[in-house]
C-alpha cells in the first residue's frame, strides 16, 4: 500500500517508515516536491492532524495520513500542548522551546509530563483517528543528542534514558509516536484483508 505522509520532517519520516515496515510505501510531501508549510492553527492535536491530512489529500488526491504531537506538562496546565512546535515563538526552534520549558519549571519538582500523538488517516475518502501516549518526567537539563524536539529533556516512565539518548529502535519500542503508528499499522493490516474494506 502506498500512503502519503503529510510531513516534510525527515526525522518523523524515518521513524514512521521503520514502524510501518516494508509493506507500506511511505512518500513524504518533500518526495513529491510539495514544500508548503501547512498551518497548525487549531486548538487541538486532532484538529491539526485532520487539517494537514485533508490538505495533503486535496492536493494529491491520494490516501494520506498526518500527525500532530504535543508535550503536555502537568504543572503548566497541559502546556505547551498543541503549541509545542512554536512554544518559544513563531519559528520551530526547539532549543529555544526547551529553554522556555526549563525556565518555567525552574524551582519546582512537579515535573510530570506526557507526550501525546494523534494521527489522522484519510483512506478511500474516509477519515480515522489514532492516538498514542507515553507518560514521563521533564528533567532539569538536556541529556542526549539523538532524536528531535523535546527528546533531550523527556525521561519516559520506567526508563533510564531520555528519548535523545536512545537509539531509534529503542525509541520506537515505547514512544508516543510509535504507539499511535502501531495502531495505524494494525488497522491497515486489517483493512487490507480481502473482503474487509469497510473497517470501522
């Protein structure tokens, strides 16, 4: 099955390709030479993911999926949440975003947080949503150089390494994105069974 991933983030494309495996051919917008920065102006991850999927579906007329992810910090009332990518300003500067989170949490030990990913799939002109959540803690300083975004300061529950210290294989074993995309993968496997094209 060929699917368009409504993203130009090479790190995401690499992660998702590994999760979905060889049975699903993933094509990014960049592969199609579509370099538009799709707006993420809505108030929920679900709305953003659906908007991106609908945008890509409209311009490609193909089956597509999109995701949106937020870091939700308990003591910040769920912030940065849907604004995670631009928490420190208009640009996607994750060093600045991390600095802002660490500043806001300075002086507190209440550092519970979770990463949440929502995937919107448009398949045969029908829409589906999938969610993945991983609980964890925000550290006081960066650890690790792998990954992207807030990975250097997020320690998943029960783990000794941050996402930025893990290999991609280990991260894909437990991450919010992996959990959501595993649900997508299982759905697609079921959907593609002969005579089963109307999975609810």
